[in-house]
């Protein structure tokens, strides 16, 4: 077993703090910008029927998924600092959790942009919390369709996603799909 894979632990063993090379920083920041852009599509103009749409288990709604994303980003930031604390919050409301979504992304992006050291390996952030966050944003998109308020299609290949743009000020679709 490697030192990064302690059995029964949610937090890897301590890794040395590292200053990322510019390519690593750019990749992580691009993933954060992608999460902001795609997440924005799911969050913006969400009707109340969607926010509380129940998937059938009585617990999982878009609101709880969005709150979980905030917890996931807070945990990621904590991991970057070498602390590894998982916060469990109680969802507030859609506006509050949406604001938290962007604030968490902005906090992560600011840290990465500053050149401050990062605890652990970049690959672990990509295949761990950032891949998990992309999955949850995908769940939000699917739930919009299930709740009867699907997102309009667009070419994400053509999207205007820019490193550093991680707030609610996302660009409009460059190439929307026409029906």
C-alpha cells in the first residue's frame, strides 16, 4: 500500500507541499472554469419545481447535490492546504447554495493563481474531487430534463471558457444547437 492510500481513511497520508508547474496550475484552473461554465447552465433560471425535484429516495434533490458540491469544493480547498477536513453543511436555499458554488470555485482559483504551494499530487485532484464535481454537474443537467426544464443544447467544444472566469459572470453560448 502506498503512503497515499491509507486503508479506511477518507484523507490520504500527508504529502509534501509542492509548487505546481504552470501547466499543472493551468489544467486545474481550466477544470474549475469548466465546472463554473457548465454548472452555471444548470443553476441559472432554475424553476422551483426543479430545485426540489425528488429523484425518488426522499433525499436527493438538485438543492442537496448543489450543497454537496459546495462541501466538495470546501474539502478540496482544505486538502490543498493540507488539512483534509470534510465540512457537512445543511442546504440553505437555491440562491445561497448557488452563490456558495461560485464563491468556492473563486477561492480555489485564487489559491491556484497565487502560486501558493499545494498539498498532494495534481492527478489526485483531477481524478478525485474535480471528476466527482463534473459528475455532479452532469447529474444536475440530467435532473433538469427529468424535472421538465431541460437545458438548451450547445457546443461545449466552441464554448468561451476562460481560465479565471469561475463566477456567475459566464459567457453566453457561442454555438447553441437549434431545434
